[in-house]
C-alpha cells in the first residue's frame, strides 16, 4: 500500500534529499531548479510513501483535467531509489491511477527519463506503463549522444576545423559571462527560428548561482572578442549541451568546432555520456536534418526521449 501526498514547499528538503540519492534523478528535479518557473505551472508533484518511508517522487503539473509529468522539464518521470522493484512500481502506478481518478483527472502525459541519465538500471516505470496503464507512445524525439569511453571518430571536416581554429588562436575557456553569450544566443534564435531561449538571462543566472557545479558556460574568443559558446548541464554521468551558439564571425571561424574539440578531445569533460540534445520538433516526426548532421559529425549517435499517454 502506498500513501500519496501532493508536494508542498514544506517538503522541499525531504524531496531534494531523496532525489540526490535516487538511482535515476538529476539536479533538474531538485526543487531549487524546478521552482524557478513555478509561476508558469500549477504544480501537482507527488510523493509516494510505503511502510519504510519515502519510496518515490513524481515531478508533475496539471492543466485542466490532464496530469503531466512536469512540462517545465526536458525529461522527467518517476524518480526512485535502488530498492524499487518491478512489482512495487506496478503497484505504485495502480495507486497513482486511483489517486488521479479520485481527483477527476481524465488523462496522463508522461515523459520518461532517458536511460543515459540513470545511475543504475531504472526502466521499471516503462514496464508499468505497458502492463498497468496501457499507455501509448505519443512523442519520440531523437537526441545525439557520445559514449565517451568508446567514442566514434569525428567526421573529417569537424576534426580539421576544430584543430585549425585552435591553431589559429581561438581560445576556449570556462566563464560566467552569460550576458554577452545570451546576446549571441538570442540573436541567433530570433533570426533562424523566430524564437527565444527557454531561459531568460535572469533565469539562467539564478540557476547558475544555485547550481554552479552543474551549470557551466564555455566561451570561444578570438583576440578577446567573444564569438561563440555553449552552456553545459552536468547531470551525474551525463554532460548535456543545453545551448550552443556562435556569432557570424564565430560561424566563419568554426568556433563551435573549437569548443567541442577542447571539451571532447583536448580536455574531455568528466562524464560517461555527452548529450547534444534533441534535433526533432513537434511530436518528433519533424527532423532537423542539418542540425543532427552537425551533431553526428562529432561522433554522436541516437538516444530517444519518449512521451507516453493514457486515459483514466
């Protein structure tokens, strides 16, 4: 039997301690990260207790009668510890469905945590979605990831451009200059996609202040002029490129190749996987072929970010 409690701020310390020790959680599920945009969502995160204490947490929000595993996160399903077994997770999902029906929810949309972010095998939830919920796959996004211990060779043009850019004097350093990088990033997104960064400058600065060891900025400069950069999220064994952008000069001078030549070859980041992020839009059917071609040029290959849905 599970006791299910809706999250409230007084539970933040207990929630965060559980996420930190979980087998499939990252700092994105820490309430200090999740709650930076709490004004945009009606939070309906849940905590599940068994006879031994806190057993699992589920970051979530609601829109009308639909229950979402949190829309403000790139990924996010049930977060559990290493004691979680398949039978227990199936029982938990049955209890979750009863809870949601009691509160008149009609539908669930569930984003699973991709397996590369798991510290230990943790796909019991996917089996429960199939066995208990009769869930159907509604979105599948393709991301591009490097297995750092046995990396695929770069495409020749990327390797040549990265080496040449560094040899020609482009310097790559870690920095806190989010202001100038955000100008490049914002201009690029506006011109290319008529879009804005997911995070405002103020938001990313707040999150960097809260998680300085997890959110890092690397910039490429030529003669002290900023020409490109990337924001890296360090999530345990995964380093995730949250943003990548270059100025017109940086594109001409191959600043992005220089950055990843530094971070992946010259002085590799301490990670098992390097995740460039998704290259698909909408529900995943729309593939940005030029974008994924660029990422695959660094030796990255496919990892899926999946969404599921079921009726209550």
